[in-house]
C-alpha cells in the first residue's frame, strides 16, 4: 500500500479547502488533521472508504488541549504552545523526565479528543506536526499513552527515509537543500534511539518519502525516486507513505495569524502551490 498524505488540515479554511480539493480529485488517500485549531468535523470524510484520517499531534503551535497549569514547560499561562522542534529537543537533553511527563498529558488530551471524534471501529493513525514525536522523551510519552489508553494503532509515521532510493538516483544529488539534509539525518538518528521501543510494542510503520524534498515535492523528483521506493518496499514487504503539503495560502489570506502560528513563512511559501499541482498531476497521470 502507498499512503499519499497531506498534512496540516484544519489550520485554516483556505488550507483545508485546497486539501479537500486534492481529496475530491482522488489525489490523496490519507489526510493528517490538526486537533487543536478549527472545530473538528469529520462528517464530510466518513463516507470516503478510500481515505485514511490521521491525528496530526501538535506540540508546537496553537492552543494546548491539556490543562495549561500542568504543562507549563510546553505552554504559557494563556495556554499557547511555546516551543519549536528545536526548543523541545533542548528540553529532551536537559529536562527529559519533565518533558516526558508533560508531553504525556498533552498527547493524552489530543489522542482522547481524536478518539472521541472517530467512528467506533475507525483505524487509528498518528503522525505529528514538525515530526516532534521523534524526540525520544516525546516518543516515550506517546507510546505510554497508546498503551495506557489501549489504542489499537494501525500506523505511526516514522519520518526517517531509507538511503538506497536516493543513492540510486545520482541525477538528484545536487538538488537537496542543506536544511533538509540536516533534518533527514537528525530524524534518522532519533529513530535509532526510538526503534527498540517501537519494536517492543509492535508499532506498525512504513517507508517514508518526503523529508529530503520537503517543500519541493515536485513531479519530476517524485517520478524519479518513487520507483526505487516501490522496489524496496516490495522486496521488504512494507508499505510506503509519501508526504505532500498541498494546503497553501495566499498573502491576502491572513486571518490565521492571530492563532499562535509559528511557521507562517512556511505556510505562505510558493512551494506549497507547487506541491498542490504536483500531487494532482501525479495522480492524473497514474503515477500512484
């Protein structure tokens, strides 16, 4: 199976509408949804048997869902989440136990909220905004929540891309951005820290595609690398997840700026429009 996923649904009506357009055109079969922004309404999705809905755990933007007075490491007195990935990573290094305890509270609140909005027998899929669940203290907290709440997890995103598909595509060697290269190797290192715990709890994962080309998942690059992923996945008997960010904004669409949005520059990036066009074109041409 190949999950074709769009992240960040629910941040803003414009973003959600563009992701919805991709779903309506059959270009996506997985949508990752924020639990802590606009009011969650899954009715429009429930009739689509080909669409998987995923909880987009969010520890970095918007309002917290746990009691803010009990997670002061993560949220300010107004309940606004106050750390980026880097800030949470530093807390993992210097206040790991406290981070794990408070992340547990916030993750539990988001997981239970998500569970209450899903149909009774719906599959449970999880990923996270800015991949913060890969931080070891956060990963431990997430696994503990899943165990304590007896969540039958169908899939957890592990954004640590296999090396071989890229090694086999030398024409793209000089197209990777330094930031994405650093991000890729950090996530791979963190996965090595978390892999044992994931295996112990039989957490289902897949090969992931979307870090090295993050923000630049255009048609040409995807068509070059995807066959190598498919070859690897078939050989190993595993699924694949391909991540796009097709929910773009235009400069005039600024009402979300009052919602504690840290990554506004990323949301306004023209690369998101490129990814919107890319996922639709790839679907229309039968690439996936």
